[in-house]
């Protein structure tokens, strides 16, 4: 018997004749495949968001952050001889740790940024150096970024984030060369940064403030302009770039030792490796994927059992039909292929419907939660292959039972 005859017979005589039974069997496979698609879409989207967060900070970056101690803990650290993170710490790390390519001091200050009577909403003043944007590959839209001479000479110059420029000068306003007030001091605008897409990922420890609302000034000017409170650290953090991604952990340990010695063993700082946080997030994601995979597997198993059930019922109901086919020349192989084809068609239909339902589910989740979701072609192909394999696996036994029926006894059966 030819393949097209087997397929048409399976679809017309086997599936179309019992539409409701076929539909119920299809649903089991459909839900399993939909679960696989939804799981893969959410998992892939979460991974991509975490990677984007890493790219925002720099792939090979390590951050040394001030612990922002208060009260008795702050006084205890100062009594130990530590005065918190400083520009000298940043210089020492670059000189002592051989894997450190750049060491960028950062001081963040909440201050008013005004032009005449207008105030920039949500503006944040970031004191830093010319190396700040290098790891992030973030271009300047107009003018220039800070230069080493600005830091050395304590120049009162600033670079605006795009949102701050828009708030102060309007949609098309030119900012470079203008003078604004940062705090209570006049600063000359020397550059405007290009708009930057910020990723709000699931790894909260990697979250950063929206850079579009930042105003960048030389770190020395920030320290000079904004006199910090007594005993408070000079810097908010130090951003370090490592020359080799494989040496991040070793470098982090060395950095921790150096800062700890300089701070007289005071516990007033923390060392964060974004890549390690990413790995922790991915480990959690893998557990989530395993649970979701188990649920999807159970759904597919239930769907496969449903297929086997209707196939066995179909064999029992169509015993006389099988006997007549055998009597007129159909071989056991033809009968076997016929029923296997029916099972594969049911599971394939469930796979296609599951793909559509899974895609709609993923889009609904993205719309409702705002999460990023990605449906990789590989997962789509895998889901369809798995659905076909389910039909093949659970259809072989009923097909084998049908092929074993004795034609003489089958024809006599009412």
C-alpha cells in the first residue's frame, strides 16, 4: 500500500469518523507542547534580559561599592582606621592588581540641576572620570565626554544624559556650550550623551539607574562642589574593568584583599562580580525550567496515554474491518503502518495547535507582565519533534495489536 493511501485512509476512516474522540486526544498533546513553548519563551527572554544587564555594566566589570554604613557601625569602621572608598583606593587597585585595566571612581550625588528657572526632573549628578563610558560602548551624541584634564584641573564642566537635555532645552534644543547650575555652582555643558536603552531585568542586584537622567561631572569637581557629610565615604563605588573574563573571580578576590588591607579590615565595602550574579540567576532559572519541563513532560505523557487509549478502542471497534482488509490482501505491515500513521497524525495535530496556543500564551504573558520573551526556532522544532515522537511511541503498541489480529476470526466477529 502506498504512503498517500495509508495517510488518506488514516485521516478519513480513523480520525474524521470519530471527531470528538480525536479532539480530546489532541488536547493532551496540545497542552504539553504549549507548556514547552511557553517555558522556553520565558526562559530565553529572562536569560537575554540578564545578559543585557551585564552589557550595561560591562562584560568584564567588577564593582566595589561603599556599604553606606550608618550610626554605630559607621563610627566603628572609622575607629578601625577606614575612611571609606576614596580616589586613592581606585588608584591603588589599578597599580596593585595586575588584571585591572581601568579603575573608575564614581561619586553619585542627589542635587538640583537647573537652567534659569527650569529644573530637570529626576536628574542625578555622577562624578567620574573620562574612562567611565569605555566599558559600556556608549557614544556621545554631541560635543565630548569628560577628559583627564577636566579631572586633574577640577574643571566645572558637565555632560548631560539625553533626558536631562530634553527637560532643560526641549526636544530640539542645543545644549553644548550653555551654562547650567549643578547644585549651586555654574557648570559649562561640554557634551550630550546619545539616548540609552535601559534594561530592567530580573536580576535586581544588577539593576542600575536610568543613565538618560544623569549629569556627568569630573569626580574631583563633584567632591569639591558637594562637600560630603563627616565620616561619609568620598566615593559611592569604584568600577573596575578586568583584562580577562576567565580571571574575574581571581581578580575579585585580589581586589577584596587590597581594599580590605587599605581599610584596616573594616567591613565597609562590598565587591560585586556581575557575571557571578548572572550565573546565580541562571542557576535559579535552570531549576524553574526543570520544573516547567517536568510539567510539560507530564502533560505530554497524559496526551500519549490518551492517544494509546483511543487507538486501542479503535482497534477493538474495527476488528471486523481489519479482518476484511487482511482478507483482500492487506499485509500486517500495512495494518501496522495505518494505525501508527493515525497516532502520529493525532500527535502532530496536537503539536501544531500547541505551537499556536503556546505562542499566544507567551505573547499574553509579555503583554500582561512586561517581561521579555523569545521563542527560539530550535525550541519550536524540538516541540514538534517531541509531539511526533509521542504519537509514534504510544501508537506502536495498538498498531502491533491490530496487526496481530487473525483475519479469519476477525471477519466472523459481529
